[in-house]
């Protein structure tokens, strides 16, 4: 199976039928929610926070963010703002009446929030898309830099972000994490089930802190 | 879109980043909707120092909402301490429990008003306009469109 990000940009790939397929597959939902919970554990929020969800899609992670601490969301319920480049994915989120605010936005264009807005940010299976330049006037390096610079500024000091993503190869992994470091983040890469086809990569980012163990 | 979010959103254009008038974005032809949600006292307390109060007041005025006091409430203003003599059954039901087992904290009217304004008052349709460049971001079904054409990024 070819990787979706190698064929079409996400706004074209996640058209209505793909969005529905993506969100109704229980296997994908399970993987997404496991990864969200893992990311939340890495964020270690201790009280209700304002959280940015980058590439929120149909709100699978958002629904977890909205859950209370005793439902398994550390420090929850959190208030979240999600953005996604796919209008049809956001349409599915609207149908589900998720509690977070939704924005149609391209992370590769930046993060349009004032400095110090968010306590934390989460991103599940999204930022590998930034490595695709969809037009001649844009480059993966430019998109990554606008995203990480914007994310860095939008987090409060001491804030954290955890981005789970699917790097195509080691080179891409390095390209993404070094773009984060250049933006000012302390960055650590964490890999679950390394070397298997279920390998999951988490980029753990801190603002105003040192590097994390990973 | 919640008014809370509007208190943090800026124009997405890079050339507006350095201009103070790119925040806040100004709602135009806005259709408001109240979407009720559970009040979360700990969250309100957390977010309070991060609000840009005078901008929030300004937006409220632009939307024709009841005017806000000139200065923001303090964290203490958000809670009503129940009097010990009062039987707990007549106090407001609240899911927020104070840590340390001192009993329930009751959200004050100020907290309820702030919750209503920030988390329940939403812009359903309309547009958000940058005070610097004049760019209009459309809001449809509560979702703002922040996709910029390539030459504006
Ligand atoms: Zn502008």
C-alpha cells in the first residue's frame, strides 16, 4: 500500500469517503486513541488545560482530551482547539458535536495564535504531511519551520508538545526534529515498538526546558 | 468558535505578525449561538491570567453583549465559599472539588458569567477581520477558515 502522503496532499486525500473510512475503521480508531493516550501520558498535564490539537481530523483525540481525569485523561477535562487542513474531516467532527473549537488551517502555514496561548499541544499522525511540498512556491523546510516557529511561540513557557508521526525514513525523522530544535524547542524522539511494522515515533518537545530523555 | 478562542487568535499572515492591530480579529456579521457546557472552575482559574481583558471587552461591545467591568476578576472572585451552616443539599451541584478535602468550591456568579461568555458564547456564522491587513476569515458552522492563498503565507 502506498503511503497516502506520497500520493495526494491531505486536503485532497481526505475527501468525504476517505474521511468516513478513516474514522469508522475501528482498528484505526483503536490505534489513534492508544497513541493519544500515550501522548497525553508524555504531556503529563495535572489540571484542566488549554490544548492545541494539530491535525485534529475528525476529533478522535479531541474526544479523549474532553474526558475527565477519572475517565482516564490525566488532568482532564481539557479545553482544546483543533486545526486540520481537511474540511471533510472537520465535517465529521462537527457531526459528532465535539467540544473543541475547530479551525480549517494548514499547519505548514504557521500557528495563528498569540504568544503563550496554550499549555500544551498534541498531534497524532499528522506532521509527516509537512514534509510534502504541495506547490512550487513552497518547500518542506519552509513548512516545517513555519509550523515549529509558530508552535513554539503559541505555547506558554514551560509548556510541552507531543507529536506522534510516521516518518518515511531516518532522514525525515532527523529533518523534523532538527526543525523543532531550530525553532527553540528542547526535543526528544521516543520510539515504541522500534523495528517492527507497528513502530510509533513520538517527538516530545519542551519550551524553555532542557532536552528530555528519550 | 468560542469567544475564548477569539481572545487568542491572530491574523495568520506573516506580515501581520509584528503589528499589534492584527489582534484581536474583529467579528463582522456575526451570528452567535450559545452552546452549553459544564463549568470548570479549575480551567477558568488557569486561563484567567492569560486573557487579554480589554480586548475581550472590546469584542463583547462589537458583538452587542452586556458590557464587562473594566478590570478582570481575580481568581478569588470566581468562588463563593459556602457558609458552614448551610446544608450542602441546597448548594449548587458542582463537579469541581477542592483538593485537600475542604469540601466543594462553589462557582460564583462571576465565574458563571465568565464561563457563559468565554466557553458557551460562540460565533456560528460570519467573518473575522484583521485590523491590520483587512483580511477576512470566514466562519461557517462555527469553523473559521484560516487557509491562506499561497502568496499571503
Ligand atoms: Zn492581517
